[in-house]
C-alpha cells in the first residue's frame, strides 16, 4: 500500500521560506540549507536539499512516507499507514493539508 499526492507549486520554495513557515507552525528544524531534521506536533523527519530540489522522509501518527519539492511540483508519498486508517480518508486529509501548505507558501 502506497500512494502519492502531487500539486503544482511555482516557484519552488526556498529554504528560508520553508523555515519561516515551519517556525509559524511550531516545527523545529535543526540543520542547514543542505540537510537536516524536523520535528513537531507528532511528526518528524529528515530532509536534503540538492540539485533536484528538496527531498525527505517523515513519520508521524503511524504514517510513514517521503516528500519532494522540485521544478514547480510538490509530491507526498505515503509508504505505510496504520491498518485501521482508511486510505481514502488519509488521502483526503493529506490532500487538504498539502493544499493549505502550498497556499501558505505562496
């Protein structure tokens, strides 16, 4: 079971823009413009900024996955979820959350 949610995001966010949004949402980011860790509100993960964009992995509330921001697109892939959580509901909530996140960035 895995699924991916994508959304257009132009232009791709900068490290400073993501840092400001993380601070606003009480997400602690430790690291720099190349690599680091984030945590808060029951979620944590790691990220890497590279030539292809921002990539990372996350885990929280029983959900595990990966994300990337590259070339005007953001994608969120869920690789594992609790057995009791319906995929349709999780997909809907993450799609709504990703839309709100992208709206706040730009």
